[in-house]
C-alpha cells in the first residue's frame, strides 16, 4: 500500500481499504485458480496494481463512462482502475471463465460495485459500445485496435485527458508491432512516470477513435 501512496495521495478510506484487501484476496484465489505467477505475487502491488494505475496518471475516467477491459485475465488493469474510479462502469471480458471467477470473487469480497464481467472474445460482443477499451499484454496492437474500434462509441470531441479509444499497457521493443499495426498511438514510457526499475521498457499506448 505504501507504494501506491507514493504516487496517489488522495484515496478515500474505502479505496484504501479495498486496495489493502487485494493482495490477500488474490493470494487466496491463486491457491484455487492460478492466475498470477508466484514471482509476480511476491511483487503484487508493483507488478499488477501500480502498473494498472499508470493509466490513471494520464487519463481521467468520468462518472457514468463505460470502460471495457479486453482480455482482463485475473482483473488487470480493470480491478485497480474500478477501485480508483468508483463512479465509472467497468466491464471485464475474458474468454476463460475461471479467470472471471477470480474477478467476481475479488469484487464481491472487496465490495467493488462498478464491475461487471462477461465470458466472450472481443469479436463476439454485439450491440454494446464503450467509451474506452483498456488492455494489458493481451495481443499485438493491430489486433487490439481491430477488435476495439468496433466497440468504442463515437462521441463528441473528448475532453482533455478523457480518453475515447484504446489504451493498452505493453512491454519490450514495440517498433515493429506499431509499424505493422498501421496505428499512430500516443506513447508514454512508464519509467518516466514511476521510478521503480520494474517499469524499464514498459509503455502505455493510446489510440484515439478518430
């Protein structure tokens, strides 16, 4: 928790309690359904929670906005973002049901009321639109944008720092991936946001809906 407070100083008491509960909840669920490696669990707040919250250092999700976490796995970045933005609606989607079982168990135990879940692939989601799609290390940028742009609603010009498009967290050398995607994303180096060595060669990409 101290790691989160290093960068986020204005948690409500409820948010602080929910963030504090997360590790024990994931440790418990991980023993039943393995969704996080043991190495990562030892660095849970650094590798998962703070990494997810990088998105919140550049973007603000407004009350009533609808955000989809595509390929949410065990709930990242969606669960930490849902705690931070309790008046925004988060829809966490994954094709593997046992991962969603973990998400549902965590949200119930922590009292996170603004999360819904769906077992599906992105291309199977019909008749539903979102303001933003977020994702972490799920697929190449070109594939993510191909799936996401059909799910993002066209709105009036977005306010400054309020996204309308795809935000994804990625690592490594992305030059070829970005070139092949035919996208021109905004790119942030996360190690210039958070000083911990873990964030070397980790990036946040934003592709706005034109």
